[in-house]
């Protein structure tokens, strides 16, 4: 695969890949993902880095701690899954369809 490449060519190729990875990371960080649970009673927004940036809770849940906990956990898990799926999809696109996540 690398038979005719010299070290300079490989260095340039790796440098290009690092640049692409940095651009991808910046692009992912600028994306936002919104999840609603409990029929919209909890709305959570997360950025592409996996940081929660907004959370809205319906007032009616403030008196029902166990339901609030369940809905918050569901919203966080869904948002994290969306961010991770997006990262995988974006990484596969950068690698030209080569799937590093296949088992």
C-alpha cells in the first residue's frame, strides 16, 4: 500500500489528515443536538463536543422527583448517543468510507 511512498510523502499525508481532523473537530463542536423526552416536558440541547448547553424542564415535573430523574437520564443518554453517532458518521466520511468502528 505504501510501497512507492517516501517519508516526506507520508509526512505530508499525515499532516493533511491532521488538518482534516482538526477541521472536523471544529465543525462537530459547532453543531447542536436537541432531544425531548416525556412528550416535550424535558428538552436538552448538547453541542458536538458532548457538552450540555441548555436544559428546559416543565414546571409540573418539579414536584415529581422520580419522573424528573427518569426523563433527565433518558434525555442525556439520547443526546450522548446522537453526538457519538454523528462523530462516527463524520469520521467515516473523512476516511472515505473506511469504517474504523466495524467489529
